[in-house]
């Protein structure tokens, strides 16, 4: 079977899918992820000490995602995957938490910069204004979602079916993500994102710091 992509074509073979033709077992192994690196030193209102701790926590999600994929691959290769097995079921459920913990942190760090540019024109500015009646109205709503009690994320998502942008609260890492929507602006609101710099009651000051360091061009590049 030959599949085509933008760069040409490639041949799909049983080996490509992890099949062992003799035993007809399917390997579910996933290539391990490598933690990414960012140079964000010098952010305003978010200290380097906070970033150092935060990067370490992110690397923990990468490590745990790899461990879970490895363990699940072993179970599936052995033909022992069973929904009635509590240990297997818990590993599968946990994978969503770790995977999203890894990926959302990458979106978060990607949309921060020590050299921010003001937003005032452009596709994202216009899109946010069209969806909320003005850019400041969108920002006010985003901040209001961030003021909710709990730990999680605030994400401005774009619905790929109609190009509308809406603000959402994500519990933990995996509860509330909208299927098929593209994350545009991603803010971490777990307390580890700001506890070294602000008291829990000062979360609003952290949100201000987040906006002061937001990489608008990076966010705009996520628009479909």
C-alpha cells in the first residue's frame, strides 16, 4: 500500500505498523518524546526561579508519558490488554493526564517571550474582536475565566468548523479540552506557574504578568 503526502509518497508495510508476521501480534510501541528547551530568562513578573521549577515539572510529564506508552505497549504486545483489568484501565486513563500535561506546557512556553510585541492589528486581533465584540472584551472574558477557583488552564480555542474563538477552562490537563478545536492562547493556572512569585490570592497579578510576556505572533501563527 502506498500513501501520499505533501513531500511525496511512502510505502506502508506490516513492519511500519509494528506487525510481526509470524505471530500476527501488533506492537503498540511509541517512539519516546524528548523534552523541549526554551530560553525565557528575563520575563517580567515571572521569575527565572519559577521557570526553572516549571521546566522541571514539564520534563516530568514527558518522562511519565514515555513510561506509560512503554508499559501500555508491553501489555498490548503481550495480548493482555483488557478493559476489565483495573491496572490496564488506569494506565490508559492516566495517559490522557500525562500527555496533555506535556503538550499544554509546550503550548504555554511557546506563547511566552521576554521580548513581547504589542498587539493592535493583524488576523488574531481582528478575530478576537469579531468573536467578542472587541479585543478588550475578549481579554476581559479570558481574565474572568482565569479568575475561577481551581487548578487548570485557560485556553482560547478556535473552532475549525466555523473559525470562531471561545475561551475555555480546563480542569487538571485533560478535562474540558474541546475535540477538534485549535488552542490559540494557552495560560497555565496551576499554582506551580506562579507560587514562587505570588501568593495564591494574588493570582490576578500572575495573569497580568502572563499578558505582559505573551508572544502574540506565536499565538497568531496557530490560527487556521
